[in-house]
C-alpha cells in the first residue's frame, strides 16, 4: 500500500524568503504525485502534479516540485514566498496499478509567513 | 457556479438528527468522492462513485450513507452520528481517463460538521 510522509508539521518563514516543503512517499511502482494547498475554511486547491516525463514540475502561484525517484521524494519549492502563501500544504500519492485509484494524503505542513 | 460546490458550509446536529450534505460538480466529470478531514489526521477517503456506481466504500460506518443520483450530484446522508464524527467533509470530482490510473481530483470547500 502507498503512504506519504510530510516530516514538517509546521514551518515559519519570512516574507520574501525561499521555501521548501518536504514530501516522501512509499509506493512499489511509478507513483502519481500531487501537491494541494488548503487555506483556512476552504477546500483543497491543486498546486501541481507529476505523472511522468520531466521530473521538475511547474505549478500555479510560482510553485514547483521535483520528483526524485532515488530519494522517494517530491519536495515543493518556491523562491520567494508571499504573505498570501500562508496555508496548509498536502502532498498526495496515487497508484498507477490497475484497480487502485485511491489518493493517499500526508498529514500536511502548516506554513506561517512572518513580515 | 463553477468547480465543485458543497452545501451547507456549516452544520451543527444532535446525535439523533438526520441531515444530508450535498455536493455538485460543474466540471463535466464522471467520478465523485467523499473525504473526511479531522484535526491532526490525514484525509480519509470514504466513498468513490464512478459513472454513478459506488466503486469504493472505505470501511465507513453505516450511519453514513452516500447517494449519487447522477454524475453531477453527490449526497452524504447522516443519521445517529457520534461526536467523533465532527470534522470537515470534503467532496471531490475527477474525470476517469483509463481504468486503474489516478486522475486529478478537484475539491469543494467542504462542510464543517459539528455533532453535539
């Protein structure tokens, strides 16, 4: 069964600083990988996804993520954060084998931005 | 309306009440999902409907009863809930491309449920 680990429960960064949120997954075959963001009181918004091809994926709002098979990681990055990026971020892995179309989510990383 | 909408946004109910959550997707998708989001826990998949047939029931208690009358609407009927069922209930939809592949899911804003 697939699993996702987001090691950082809470991260605080200064506005304008760079950001990296970590995500490690466990899955036996080629995974489908996603990053979602959730603002307070809202649902989840898709930031980016990786299915195949180029391992560096560009998303919305200036985010990018890099798939590293050797490290089983899919870390999310942004070169310069804005106060509006404060939210909770979820990494998810989906299966590519027949009969298993579930998404498995990590527990999330809460991002706080300080002026 | 665009995307995935959910009503009500907030619901408070007693343990003996019966209520329903509604989800509507305006994306032309053919699959819909219910998730439960509790504090400090990962999102839990509850039900999946594909082409209006339930294809996943993730060991959810029978006090939760889903209904999918058509590809655009999904309901979650609630009865005799427990306080531990208090959570954010999220609906999502996707377009199933091929059997066995993971599709991109688009989420609604959720219903915040409180059971007293």
